[in-house]
C-alpha cells in the first residue's frame, strides 16, 4: 500500500440536487482539480463547476478553415490553371459550383479533426488506462449514484483534510484511489510479435479483399450489368442521331472558341492571305505554345514533323506534307485560314483554338519548315 | 417546486412615446410618398406588409413550435410572443393601400399585356385580381383564427387555468403547422414572387420563411432581453435562456444562407433564360453591390458574431445581432421588391425609410397597448417554474 501513488479521493451522493450543492461547496473551498461523474448529464452542472469554454472550439475553427481554404485552392488550381475544362458553359473558375464542395470539406475536416484532437490531445490516446476504472466508485456512478472526485494534483490536496471535507459536505462511501503500478510502468512495445502479426494479417486481408473486389467482383454479375448499357460509345458508328453515322455530335456551323470573334474571311483564302498578318513574334514562349497545340491538334494526322507520317496513317486519306513547295510559299494568313476553315478532309479547328493559339501554330509550322529546308545563312 | 417570484410591473410609457414618434414620422413620409410618387411608395408598402407579416405570423409559428416540441426554456417568453402576435391584425390595414395600387405594382393585372403574352395568359387562372384578393383575404382570416386559438386563449389562463389546456393547444399547433406553411408560401408567392410574373422558384416560400423565422426570433429576443434587463420578467432568467435564443438565431442564419444559396445554385447551374433573368436584374448596375451586400449582411456578419460560444449567451452581443437581423430582413425585402421598381440600379431615398419607421412604430404601440394590464409571464402555465429554472 505504501509504495502506491495516490490519485484522489472520491465521494458518493444520492440525488442530482445534492451533487450540485456539493460541487458548489467544493468550488468555493478553492479546489480546482476535481471532476464529477454522473449517470446522465445534469443541467446546470457546467455552471456549478464554473467550467470555462472548451479549447476544442478552436481546433474546430482551425481545421474547418484549413478545409475551406484547401478545398477552394485545390479546385481553383485544378479547374483554372492545371487542366482548364469548359463544363456546361461556365467560367473556368466557377465559384458557385465550388461552394458545396468547400462546405463539405470544411465540415469533414472540422469534425474529424476535432474528434482526433479530442482523442489524442485531451484524452491522451493511446493511453487507455485511468485509475478510476474498475473501482466501486465507477460502478456506482455509472448506474444510479452521483460522484465527485478531488484529485491529488490539486494544490490544496491533503488526504486527511479532503476526506474530512467530503464527510462534512455529506458524501458517502468515501474512497481513496491509487494509481495502478502496472499501468504506470507499462511501456508500449510496438515490436511485440502479436502486434506485428496482427498488422501483417490485417494488411493481407485488406489488400486481398481490395484486389478481389476491384478485379474479380466488379466483373461478375450483377456488378458488370452496368457495362452493358444502351448507350453509344464515342467514336463508334451509330445511326442514333441520323444519317451522318457519327455517335458524337459536331459543333454547329460557325462555332468559335472562347474569346474569339467570328472569322471575317470565310471562303476567301486569298483575301485572308493578303490581309492577315501574324501578330506574334517568334519568341521561345510563343514557339513552345505553338508546339504544344500542334502536338495536340495537328500531329495525329500531320505527324510531329509535318511530313504526314502520323499514327493515324492509313485510316484516313493521308495529308500532304507541310514541307511542300506550295505550303512553304503560302503566306501566314493562308495557313491561318486553313486551320480556321478546314480544307478537303481536314475539319475546322475554330471551336477548339483561339486566334492566338492558331497564330502560335503558324509560327511553329514555319519553324518546322525552316528546319527541313534551311537557308544558306542559317548555317552560319 | 420552486415558487415564481413575479410582480406585475406596468410598461414604461417611454415605449409608447417612441412608438408614436416612429409611427407619426413614418405616416407623414408615407403620405407624402403616395402623393409625390405613388408607384415607389406602393413598392415600399410591400416591404412594410411583408415585414409585419414576418413578425406577426412568425410569432404565431414560434408559439406553435413551442407547444409541439414541448420546450421548457421558452415558456417564460411565450407571453411576449403571444402579445407580439397581435400585429397580425395590422397586416390587412397595411395591405389596403396596396390593393388600391394593384395595377401599379403587378404586371399581371394589365389584361391587354397578359393576353399578348402566352406565358402570362396560361398563368391567368391563378394570377388574376379576383383570385389574388380571395387568397389574401383567406390568409388574413386564417391568421386571425389561429391568433385566437394559439395566443388569445392563453391570457385567461393566468387567473383561471383550465384542464387540458396544453393538450388541446398542442393539437391546435399540429393543425396550425401545415396551414402556416401553406399561408406563408401563398403570401410569399403572391406578394413577392408575382412582382416578376414570368419568374418562378419552387423554393421561394421556404426562402421567405427562413427570413421570417430569424426576424420573428430576433424581435422576441430583443423584447425578452430589454424587458428582463428592466425587471419586467421577474427573477431567474439569465444566460442559459439567452443561449437558446443565440443558438436558434445562429441556426437560422445558416438555414437562410443554405436556402438562399440552394435557390441561386440551381438557377445558376441550369442557366435557363426563364429563370436566370431574376438574378440578372439583381446584377444590373449598382444592384450588384446590393446583391453582394446581402451575403455579407444576412450571413457572414451574423455568422461570425454568433459563432463563439460565449456570444450566444451574452445579452450585449445578442441585442446587437438581433437588431442586425431586423435590419437584414428589411434589406432582404428591399432586395426582393425594389429591383422590379428600379431596373437599372439601386435607389434609396427618404421614401425607403417609411416601411422601417411604420413597422417598428406599429410593433411598439401594439405591444404597449396589448400588454397593458397583462402579466408578461404565463403565470397560469404549470410548466413555468420548470422554464424559469432552466439550465443548460
């Protein structure tokens, strides 16, 4: 008994009114480190104990704001800068559409973060031992009694005085609670073989189950029924929309890319060649932009070097080389015209490319031509 | 059983003086307004009507809600709601000048225009002056009936409590709830939504309800705190009671934002021209500033002020935010009504003051006269001691 460390002294009361008045007396006698245990929440208790506000609210605030800013920043970066996509005609950064997601992430992070902060910081998880566990006191206050426990950590604590004090305010069954030495000396050993085996087995079970669900179960009936829908796959022949046999719809005639005006020289390549001048200068930035767009939109047919040796070779009429005498002698405006209006089998690209992007492609095509047919002075 | 420590105290005549001053000033402005620019005055009349309806009908709703959920904490404040609910009798009075000006207010009353417009022609069975008047009259009559059933019957309980009073009133409240929802929705659709007869939004009734609830609760909060601070409510009412007002105001600030945003998001996403024009009107010229302002005034400020736990039981901050929410509801109604009057940009002048002055003056005067010779606590209610002794 002598070598045990004292945790506190407990007393039992019979009614909620008794415990409230007892708490008020404990508080007015100057005790700070005490706690009350009741079978159900008692109205007025926080006030009687003069509890301040819980610090958990600040955790909720910090986690919530983190969630809000993180969600909003992530969506803004992805939708606005990293991979801009037009979705149902909205701007690239559609703020109203972000609000529900921002709200959800705020609530998610605030609630999960608050619970974890409570467990780890306030309840000191993974420590799951408490001196009051398995005491008669805990059995009583978790059925039909109301208890108070004055802790030894209190500055005014002295064992005999507290026992006398509790007797004076009418407590019954006064008990002295000691720390359990085994629990105090317990050290967590994460390399214990049982724990390691548990980790290994649960990792195997989880990964095995994931593998079976994602690779086998999803392809077994009834989960695979979803793959046999009555729908039209992209780039497959279909009569659904009518005679043109396309499963994908083409943009209506005259569709232009965002921030682009209607093309003025429709059907007049010579006029376009005469009037249009490339507003871009061949800087590295412009050429890189042209290369990026050329590789996306032009290279599937024309090839990366403009020779017409592309990966779709043979499936469509092969396009002529961009290095021919004819194309090399075209003005910039003519190439711009062909990109905008299309020519023979080549469709119009005006719904995908802005004017600036088209001019960048023109610059890049010029650079390709120059690379294949360098002039004398280029060698110097 | 705790004895109730309550002595009736007559209300100070200062209340009456302020009320008469506000009402007189508002009345003069309104009169001048109707003489100088009857169109603008009539549009402001809608703001007045809908604000008074929010407070009156909202108070009735709060009474019914208390009976239905069996709340303890609000029993000491029920008498305030019962007295406040008397303003439902002012609603028909404020609707009279509007009925006289239906032709200036509502586009759908112009039969020759309606016949040219296929959409309005199809809406004619609902939107015509005859049916409109019947709907409003029926709504007013229902409000009077339920004022008597929910509030009026309660005053006699102070001296002669009757058996089964609570049980019967709970049943009446259950009956009242669907009727309240229908009446409120019809009134919101008729007086606010039909200002733009082409526009429709199925959530509009709920949107008006969200404002109604928060403003009725804010007015009750103001009366409760001022009366209690001056000792009219006896002893024992303190922070824990206030906390419930604060928590509910906070909840319904969020509810309003949720409903308002739901309405906006669906219309913005679907992008149908027959729905979006209502918001586009509110984005024209200086209306854009007012539209952004409503987010800040009706949501961000009350949200930020009421968020910390101590704010919800601090009478100072509660009074501030309750006044703020009264202002926010006026602002909300202004944002709903005036764009129909002035398309190109927001207008604000001396005439816009009269709905505020008359509404506040009417509420104060009616409260003063009706509270005369009455207990401000429902002392006949057996639940009152439990209510006063409420602790969190």
